[in-house]
C-alpha cells in the first residue's frame, strides 16, 4: 500500500492531486466508497504520463458531480442511464465520475442490461485486463490495489489481453481501442487476443462500430501524445477508413502531426499545456478542403463548438503570424507579452505551420530563453536581501526581468549586484573590500599547493626550470677527470704541460743545523 500511495503523491501533478483530495473528501462526506480506476492506475504503474482521472463510486455520483461543478469544474457530457459524467476539473484536469455497474448480455453482440454492482464486478466487465485495476481511496483501505484479472502482470509484460472471448463481438469499438493502446503504450496483443482480433476482422465486425463510438475514438485521437503513430497503426490493420472512408484515399498529414507532437513537448517543459484537439484533427483531415473538412466532422457527430475550433484555426494562425512579423512585437518584451497572452494551442500550430524565420525566431526565443528566465526569477534571493513580498517586491522583479531581456544581467554572479541596485541597497566600501580579500584568501581547512623540499612556489614561471628556494653555502667542486674528447677535432702533437707552480705549502722545508754539520 505505501508504494501505491507514494505513486499517487509523486506521479500526479499538483492540480491532479488537488482533484483527488477533493473527490476523497466529498465521497467520505456522503458515505460512498470511491476508487481511482482504469487508465490512471495503468499509467501510474507503467510509468506513462497520467492523462485522465477516472473515478468509480459504489453509489450514484450525481451529487459529487454537482458539488465539483459548483467549485468550478465543467460537466462536458452526462449519461443518466449509466450514471456517468465526463468532466473537466479545476486546473484543466480531464476525468470522469461513474457508478460501479455490471453489463449483462443475453447473447454476444446484444444490447447489455445495466445493473448496479460492487467495484469487483465493475472491473470484470471492462475491456482489457490492464484497464481492470483500481486503487482504493477509502479511509479504511486507502492505497489498496484491486486487480481481480491479473492486469498488473500484463502491464509489466506490455501485453494487451481481452477479458472475454466475446469482447470484440459485444463491443466492436474495442478493435480500434486495442490497436490504439498497443501503439500508445508500445505493447503487443496477447496471443489469444491477437487470434480473436483476426477472427473479428474476418467477420468484418469493424463495419458494425456504432457512430457514437467512432466519434469517441476520433476525439481520443485529438488527445493522443503521438497521434501519427496511432493513425499509422490503424492504417496497417485496415481500420483507418472506419473513422471516415475518405481517410483511406487521402492519408493524414503525418509530418504535421509529428511536428505538432514536438511542439507540445517543448510547451510542456515551460508549464504550458496545450489542448491539441483541433490542430490534430486539422492534420488528420488535412488533405480535405476547409468546407469538406467541416462536413466530415459534422457527419461524425461533433458539436458545433468543436467544429468551429477546427475550421477557425487557419484564420487565427494568419492573425498571429501577422502580429509576430509586425512592428508591435519588434521589441523582445513586447513579443514576450504577446506570446504569453496567446493560447498554447495556437503557438504550437503557428510553430508547425509557418516557415517565416522572424516568427520562428521569436517563438524559439520565447520557448527556450524568455519563458525559462521568467520562471526562474530570483525571488528567494530578493527576500534574503530583506525585501518583503508586496508591490515593491513585484516591481523590482519586473525591472530585473526587463534588464535580463535587454541582456544587461550577465549570469547568476551578477544577480546580487543588480538586485541591490534595484532595491536601493548600498554596499559598504569596507565590506566590499573585505569580501574581495576573502575571495583571494584560501578557505579554512584548505591548503595551498605543495612543492618538493627546496623548491619555491615562484619557480617554473615563464619557461624557466624550477630553482631551489635557497642556494647552498658551498658550491660543490667540479670532479676531476680526463678531459673530454671531441670527435670533430683531429689528433695533433701533445702540447707540453707547463710545470706546476709550487705553492708555499709544497716547498721543501730547510734542513736542520745537525743535517748541515753532517
């Protein structure tokens, strides 16, 4: 249990954790058992990014949905028959609230009868084993993992396993889901599941997918991190025309989708999370004209607001390009302010669509220089200088950011000087001199460079060999030896050596008087 609770704390974003805590509080206050289920638990275990927070309750979640709506959440779609609510929670977090249920089929492929049930029955009715896992959020069992179908082992093996041999017959849309999950998670179909898949394709069950399920899969494509990989996988299995027959003749713009995925990663690195639903659908149906594209989306059953998002992209891109290439954004600060106001979806689409160097340069500077500088303003260092948070504090940081944009702050070593100047804090000359001396002195516990005995620290400079620090008191005499012979000189008659001069010490002593008498 502690390991799964650690995953909840460490892997979820701050906004997702806030939603999780709020759902727990409301479920506990109403006396309803709550569970985090499906893709969120699967992504926590597999290490993938958590996309949605799907909650299942052993009871009706309608009151919880209304309370979340009062707090700012949006109810995107409501299914009263299944007691299911598609939500966008606070912090732009996608998810759903649903009641635990059991689907009972009279015969394979028939319309199921919905019965309210416990969480274990709800998990057994699901499509694939990796989605049939749940994490308890209840006070008495918080962090308990429920896995009645051994889905954790399939997640570890990266296998997509269908829970029932009639799974594709009961819900043909699972043919699309199986390939989508395999492409997104880089997994493969389990052996028996692969056989059931081939059999379902031979029986042409993919032609019986209901329109609302096709619409749901088209919307899922708009939320994929790598939609090009999913569309190519569908095409390889002959499933791409299921989304729309024209996609079989006019393939999606895969290059645009790949560039769009790269732009998404860059924006996420600076804490801007684009919703690329409209740009992805634009590139999916890029080979169609704008009018034909709107007709196709309307035929899929999309809402008018969704169609307007897709069809209005090109006009928004033209307006953004015109603004970024004009004089109003010539200064770096003006360009930054405009891009900060622009939605991340439009930034990603402009970066993918336009080839104007000036526009690309400004977007690149915003993504790699200006926004990272803004996110790392030295607020803690300013507090350390004694400036309390408030209007003056914010004003100093704004001026500091302006200087950074103008290139007048040279590295982190320059932060203290600039912040003191902007704050009006003067540096004491004596303290400044003392600090400079302290920089030159060696810190305590550290020694300077050591030299061999007799060698000073000044030796070896300017190409001279090391010299002894002290000269010896007596120079050693040159050892006597035979004169050096040079091969280049020719031998000649030896010069007579002059007689050595007799020193006073070597002169013969005078004979004594007795010796003279003798």
